[in-house]
């Protein structure tokens, strides 16, 4: 009688518990990622930052990942050293980077100082955010590989969708609570302190997960005992060349950077958009943008489950890009200036933002073998980080150069007012390019037979 191979991953309770733990760690990371997004006006008021300085700080998220190739190195470490070592390293980097960022924004020691032509405060805060960016992006690829490890052949897209939904809860909480915390506690640095405390808890959660991962590996070794298994080569540096020669991988990577560059940088400026175009109070301006992650929390798992059971991954991505274009184009029209219209557009954007990631990330294992998966995700995140670094800096520069329309007084301090039409047209253009690469991906899938339009669940 043939031995039935059973591992800890076959236990529903075990694999869903593992998902909850690592998803919570990512929630903590995403809270810090977006905690400054509603604070642009307060940064201008309390710390005298300009839009260009805010854009530089926001874009610093990708500095080390892009220029020092830290994210690619993280992917190689992940495939060489495994998820436990890499995840511990990533969470420690997140905490360290956040501590530096908090110190820079909270201290008076850097007031009036300049370094390399920048305010020293902005530079140090940016370096802290860049270090955090290495940690959170490496954690992201680690968690993606963890989910594939537990859910391959099972509810993979649903699990990835639920993990993303939990992470988006962190974004929603940051957008909703950041400005009120800063107002109540009297300084723009206080939400960062709250995020630092939360990240320490998230790091502890991942260390707890490592015990579960050890048990999973032990169950896999036990299940494979006495079975004839085909030996799998370990990751080698030459595998990077294999990934980079894969056109399907490139189409996903470029679609990713275009789509995410039109969403995450938009969120960094969305609260300021609500203030300047829709007349919302700065203290509550993050509430409307927070509806975007709120919607994704429900819809991303729904669309992921749909992909698991019905397929149509490439088609789902194209539909999401269409919604992205519609929303940003409407935001660029001057006549759309009522708060209820902003709410409606954010809800539609949330649907688009649910569609693309729910199909994109579970599609990568259909194109890239497991032994190269960590590096493949890392390379996609590296490409994505070019957009997450460059687009916020571009938008900040455009706002200062072309979009200042006057000034207003907040608590006796004058801050600029902006017309966001040009930035929204930039975001719309990114969406148009994303659709093009969605169609190229669909054509490549038809040619190579990756199965992107096929369900993920393997029926036994």
C-alpha cells in the first residue's frame, strides 16, 4: 500500500493559526509604513517640512532596497537560510529603523542643522525609514514564502488575500488614528512611538511563529521518511539569471511596480488631497482614504478565493487596473470636489486594489519554482521599490514646483495650499501602462501555459 504523505500543513487548524501569527506581524509593519501619511500638514506646521522634503522622506523607504540591493540580498538569504532566520532578521531591522525615525522626528538636537544640502532631521528620519523599508519588504517576501509553504495546493490565494487584508488593517488604523494621536498628544512624533511599540509586539509574534515552523519542518521530514523523493537542488546564484530571463516574471514585476506606484504613493498624499481639494479638516482627513484598506480587507480574500476556485488570474489583474485608471482620472477633474464623491472614488479604488494583489502574488508560484521563489518575490519587490521610492519624490517636487495655489493659516502658522490635478494625471498614466502589461501577461500565459487563468486548488 502506498504511503499517504501527511504533514502539519495538512492540519487546517495549524496552517490557519500560522497565517494569523505572521499576518499580525505584517499588520504591525504596515501601520508604521503609513503612519506619516495623514501628517503632511502637521509636518509643515510643526517641523516646517516642505512637500519636497516630505516626498524625499516618503521615497526614502526604497533607498537601501534599490541602491544597495538589500531586498535582493534578503531574497537570496531567504532561499539559502530559510524563513526563520530571515524573518527574525527582518523584524529586528523594522524595529531598529523605526527607533531611528522616531528619534529624528521627536528630538530638538537636529533643529536648524543641514547635512548634504538637506535638513539633518529629514535626512536622519529618511535613513531610519529606509532601514525600516529593508526590514518590512524582506518580511513581506518571507511571509509570502511562508504562506506558499503552508498552503500550496490548498487555499493559496485565499490565504494570501487574508494576509494582505490583515496588513491593510494596519494601513487603515494608521490613516484613521495617526492625526488624532498627534493632536491629542501634542506632537507629530507620537504616532511613530505608538508604531514602535506595536512593531515590538509584532516581532515577538514572529519569534513565536518560528516554533510552529520548526514543527512543520519536522513533520515534513517524518512524512518523507522511507519515501523515494526526487532531490531538489538548493538555490544557486545562477538561478537569478533564470528568473530574469522569464518574460512572464517581468510582466508581473512591471505590472506590480506600475500598479503599486499608483496606489501606495497616492495614499501618502491622499489625506492632503482631501484637505486641499475637498475641504476636509486636517485632523480627520485620513478617514476617507482609510476606506480603501477597509474595503480591501473584505474583498481581497473574496477575490483570492475566486481565483483559487475559478481561475482567471490575469483577467482579474486587468480589471483592477481599469478601475485604477477611472478613479485617478476622476480625481483629476476639478468638478469632482465634494466629499461624498471622494468617498465613492476611494471605495472603487479599494475594489481595484483588491483585485490586482489577490491574483498577482499567487500567480508567481505558477511561473517560478519553489527553490527560487524567495528570490523571485524579492526581485519583484525590488522593481516595485523603484516606484515606491521615485513616485513620492516626483509628486512632492511637482507639488512644490507647479501646484502651490496660495496659503492658509493653521493654529496661527501659514501652510501652502495645492492643486492636485497634475499629480492625479501622473497616477492615471501609471494605470494606463499597467493595463498594457496586464494584456502582455495574459498573452504570455496563453503561449507558455503557466495556468494563470486556471484555479489554484488541486483536486485530489
